[in-house]
C-alpha cells in the first residue's frame, strides 16, 4: 500500500474560495499531468496555471499545478499539489479523475505517515502535526510547534546518547580488557542519575500539557443566591446565566467555554445546594453533585455580606476534598469593614457588581493549575510519551537501586540499559510497531 500513489483533498470539502488537492507517490506527476492542460516542461517547485480536464476532454476547472520532486517534498515522494476554486463538485470530480488514472484515495493521516516512513519527520513531529491542527488556543498552538520543531526529539536523543555511551564504555572494557582501563562505576551511576532526573522532568509535563490542549472543568458551587450565576456571567464575559434574587433560579447546571490566559475552561454554573423544595430542584442538586465529582477545580462561593452560615458549612464539607478555591462574593454589600471576617486562610473577595476581585480570581485559578510561570518554549509530552518514559524510568530506577549487584554482572547491566534505551526509541519512532502507527495516524484527518 505504501507503494501506491494516493490522492486526497488537503482542505475541508466545503464551499470556499480555494481548495487544495494533493497527490503523492511514484506516479504522482504522470497522473497529475494526465488531467492538466499543460503536459510538457513542468519543472519542480514552479507554479503553472492551466485547465483541469476529464477523460472526455471537458474542462472541470482552471487553477494552479505545482510539482515537488522526491525526496524534496513533505512525504519524501513525488508530490503534485492542485489548487482549484473551492467548489465541492469540482474537487470531487478532480479526485475521481485521478483515481480513474491510477491513484488511490488516501487513508487518514497517510501523507504524514509516509513522511515519517521516508525519514522526513520523526514520530513526535508527526503527532505534533495532528496536535497543531486540533489546537484551540494560542498556547496549544505554541506547544504543538515546539514538538514540530523537534524539541522533544532532541531531548530524547540526548538521553539515548548518554545511555549508549555507558554501554559503549562497558562493551569496550569487556571486549578489550587488556587495552581499556576499567570503567569507573561511580561515573556510570552518576550518568544514570542524570538520565533518571531528566526523564522525571519530562514526565511531570504531561498534566500541564493535557490542561493546555484539553482544558479543565471548573464548577461554581454554593448555596442558593450567593451570586454563583452572576460570577459565572462575569467570568465568561456576557449574560449567559439567568440572574435573580429568587432562590433556586438555577435548577439545572449551565456550561460555557471560555479561556483564561489561553487555557481552555469549561465553566459550570451549578444549582444551589440546599434541601430541595420539589422534585425538579432535587434532580438539579443531584446533577450538581455529579458535576462536583467531575470538576478539576471547584469554586466554593459564599455571600460575605451574610457571613459563613451553617448551610455554607454543610456544602463546604461536601467539596473540601476537591481543594476548592474559596470565593467571598458580594463585598459591595458590606457596610462595616469588620463584617469582612477571615473564615478561611485564603479567600478571594469578589464583587460582580463592581468587577472587583475577578482578575485576582482568574490568577488564583491559574495558580491552582500551576500555570502562572508558563513558558512558550516549554515541551509537553502526551500520553504515549508518558507511558514509554515511565517504562524507561522503571528500568533505570531498578538499575540505580540495585547498582552494587550489577558491578560483577556488567553484561546484564548492558542488557537492562538497552531496554531503557529501546523505550526511549519508541517515543521518536526508531522502534515502532504497526499497531502504534495505526493508532497515531488513524486519528488524523483525511488529506494530512
């Protein structure tokens, strides 16, 4: 299948100003020229204007034709890129003509898979392309670009090189004992510790990367009429939730997406927790409790002008295990400064009416996520990377913990170090099974 010439639309199949169709494989130029009005003197990396025709000589459309000669293309194969008007029937007809001339419609991610198999990119860079396409925020985009530039690959290769150097020194000593000095095992142990520490740092980036790419669920919880819906509206930036002085106005949860400093947030305004007055309110309160369990962060809101009531206390007991951010709302209603008591060690005081404390609350949310010192140059691993790194770490920790036992069994030490090295190789695709490749590239869109 990898020898077939493939074709697909590289832009969404919707009405648009311009659409791009990509052909890749050994017959890409031959097939491309068979439906293009210009047949001769097509040079690589030059743009040609002409008409696209069907097998009966009828004009389908006019547009641009670009040829990229292997290996200087995205896939490393001969590639033809066709740019036409963004008419869905036009795109379908051109693809149909190329298939009739010998091409095959590409599978999801097959262009990128060929780029990987032909050594144009490694596996982390291939994943970065899909991540970049799916990125919903600027931070997610920058994180994907860092992977695409090979920053993770470089770190993994450095770690592999350290392990390989250790094995090379041991192998030289074992094979040429008369010519090579005995290796200093303390240096070996130090190098292993350096690799272990670097792997731990990489593993620690997973949670942060997941938040940047997928966002978090943030639930606002409290008794009725403490200003949860007003706070919800203030955070999302418009009147999304109904606000009323009548207790129990919010009978069900409301969700809305927004961002804080480029972090996707799924904000949930829950029904006020109290003893339900009717069956509908009871159902709403049960759903609130479900949302509290699902939430990554809970904002526990109480009315600071009324103080911390027994009802507040009951609700707080239900959410305290979630390490909630405490919000003392309605500070605009406080007439006496002494009324503003410190019921908790850390409280964010807010007034939705005057917008006081809202920016401080957003900073506290980022602090809770450990994202206040984020850097655009940071690298974040995904779940697949994490699994391979943990396997490598387990092997290296075993070696380090039992290091004295390896001193007389250096051949076994080499085997175990090689095992850790192989797990690192999995990350960048130097060792990759068809199952791994299938899982990665099947998640790509058609035409990429």
